C-alpha cells in the first residue's frame, strides 16, 4: 500500500503512513479537507495575539515567535525598499551609476537579510533562555522546602 501524500510504501492494512504520518484511510481527501476547515476557524482576536506581548507593560509575557517573524519580514521589506530607492536614484543620474547601485544594492540587501535573520534568531534564543530560567527558578523555589536524602557513599561503585 502506497501513501497518497508522500508515496512511501506501507504495510497492507496500515492506518497511518510510516514516512509522513498521513492517514491511509479510503477517503484521505476528506480527512485533509476537514483538517483544513479546522485551520480556517481562527478568530480575529487570535490573529492579533502577537501584538499583546508588545503592550504588556508588566513584562509577564515574553515576545512571541509571531512578533519575531513580523519584525523579520518588516526588516527585509525595509532593506528591499532602500535598495530599490538607491537603484532608481542611480538610474536617474546615469546608466553606469544605476548599474553599480543595482549591484551594490543587491549585495547590501543580501547582507541585511542574513544579518536580520541571525539577529532575530539570537533575540529569540535570549527570550527562550529567559523563559526557561524563569520556569526553572520557580520550580527551584517550590522545591526548596523538600530536602534531598544524601546517598550513602558505600553504595557508589567507583571506576578508577
């Protein structure tokens, strides 16, 4: 039996694909459509949920991944518009200046896109580390009242 989604070979009678996890039922198209209908049921307030951490002045909620994606797209869009502006200004002056502005603008745009991606990834890692250490600190404060029983040293086997 072959998967209609990825084409992987599966055992006869299997219900899920071993490669992609797609349902191998007789009506996979209806299953796929029902999942897509479920994705469409997103409320408008949920679509703007990425802005809530921005206006949370108590700093209880961290910056979400959606906010980082939005800022990354915005930075690439600004870099592209700046490169386009300088290229058009160069072509207004002369053909040679326009071609050199196009080349330099393309290189600057690529560097800006890479730098932006790396920068936002680093910011996201910092926020995730902060969330993780805050969660660990709360767990440590809750576990401070529990005393650990010391393991006797005789039970330890030393590999020397």
